[in-house]
């Protein structure tokens, strides 16, 4: 059970901010639209992107990207660590197209592949936004549900059939879980950026390979050594 005191450090005017007290004045340095009602609001918007009044839409986009990133990070690391064919994310597409896995007859046709992807994602987004009535389904523990069960629910945190473990049994618990989700999601988005930079810096190596080489010889394989310029004199 969460109390108001437990929530006050994440929400409301006295919440935690991006800088310690004394370095940031909530009355003058924090934009007025960042009022502590959103989970993970640390008063940090140096580019003032939310000044246009669309901060609620930006939060939806942030949560969606955060969830994709949280799925992507283990999806990148685990297959490579297990030695799955195409496990290195920089080679996955090539492996599929070469016919070693997947369906090259689909992936080899960019128009067909794009059409399938657009149709699937459009359907998912239509269900999420409420523009399309969600189909009936089944969730563990919860059981069968109808599309109408999602009517009037938050499109980002609907709960109901999708919270079949009842982890957000109270509004206070849901508020804390929103904070945990956005914090982990932001970390995952930074991790994916690191994966992209690592791949570009190391010539297409995956994060599991980078980590294994670094652990085997930390001083010989790190960012400084792999990015250093060879200055060996040539006669």
C-alpha cells in the first residue's frame, strides 16, 4: 500500500528534480507545464519542447519508445549471447535474407515486407488509440475478455485484462509503477543508443561480443584502444 507521503517524492511540487536543492529553483527554473502530474517529471526540459502545450502527446510517444527499447535491449543481447544464427543485430537482416533463418521470400521483397509491417502496426495503434474496437481475447488468470472491456481506459496504461496479475491494484500502486516504468524505459533508450554507437565504433560487433572482449582484457579492449589512431611510423 502506497501513502501520499511515499508518492510525494515522485509527484507534486516537492518531488525530486533533475538537480539537487539549491541548484534548481522550482519556481523559476522549472517550466510551469511540468507541474509534477506526470510520472518521472524531474522538471527537465532544457529545449522547452513541451512549451507548445503538447506535453501529454509527448509523454505517450516517450512511453511507447521506452517500451520498445525495453524489449529491444534483451532482444539484441540475449540471442547474440546464446549464439543464435543472426544473433548479432547488425547481421540479423542479412541472415534472414540469405535464407539461413526466417522467410527470405517475404523479407527479400521490400514492398511486401513494408506493407505487412505497416498493416500490423496500424492495427495495433488503432486498437491502442481506440479508433478500432479491440478484438476479444484471453489473458492468463483474468480469463476471456471483450473489446468493450477497454472502453474508457487509459490508452497507455489501460490495466483491466492487461493487468491480469493485478500488480496495480490501487491508484497509488499504479502511480509508483508508472515511475518505475519510465525510469527503466529511459535507461533502456540510452542503452540502445549505446548499442548503436558500439556497433558503429567496433565495425559491427554486438554488445555481447564487446562485453566478452572487454572482460577478457579490459586494458587492451576498451573505447580508447579501439578508437585510437595507429601512429606506428612507416619507413
